[in-house]
């Protein structure tokens, strides 16, 4: 069979690949970056999509980041796929830091101190025992304020970096593809 191993993978190989893939942990991020760079939309549309995806990654609404990013990118005429791919910023490795950071910054901006040491475990426990209306003021509201305080600068910088990077990438590709094979050898 085509693209099949000569020797089947052992259970140890499969278990190791779950925690540390053979191609490395950075490969999915590089792939997402390449997909964004190769979009055919305008640099403004792609950068808008990336900025919206970055901003939605800071919100406390877990599981809705992609839906929010795509909906807002659609309203702003941004690239929908770039928005969805940019939400990879909120991954299991960064999410505890994002949630704790947005909570603490939100409390500082609002001038409140709930005395809660919020981390991912606390949020899970609080959400199981309290309703959304009971969580709104002490937890969700500061997290939304903190998400705006941290997410807007992150989205603005993501927009600028993506737009400049995409223009440079396209100019380099255009210059490289305009020459013939003999002209490339001379330089």
C-alpha cells in the first residue's frame, strides 16, 4: 500500500507521538503560518482576519473562539480562514496564562479585588457549582475587560506584522517568479 510503514508502529511509538510528534511541536504553527501567507486575499483582509482571530483568543469564552473570529471577520470583510487559523494562539499551553492574565489585568483596570486566585482548575470548579449570572460579576466581567486590555494591543501588532510580512512575502515571490531559469543562474 502506498504511504504505509514497512513495519507497523508499536504502542510505544504511538504513545510517544501523542506527546512528542516526530516532526516536532512547532510544525502545526509553521503550517498555519504558511497557510496564512499563501492566502490569495488582499493583505488588508488577511491581516484583519489574523487580528480578529488574535483578539478572540483572549476572550474567556472557551470553545467559541473560532466562531467569534469568523463572525467578526465576516462583518469586517476580513479573511475567514486567516481568522480561524489565528485562534491557534489560544492553545492548551497558552490558555492558562491567557485566562489568568486577562483576569488579573481586568481586576486592575476595574479597580476590584475579588481575592480569587483564578486559574484553569478554579474556573472549572466555579463553573460547575455556580450559574453564569453568579459568575458574571466576580469572574467573567473582569476577564472580558482584561481581554480587551490585552487583546487589542496584541491584535493591533498582529495586524501590522501580518500586513507588512504578507506584502514582503508576495513581493519576494513576485520578483523570484518573474525571472527565467538562465537569469536566476547569473545572479
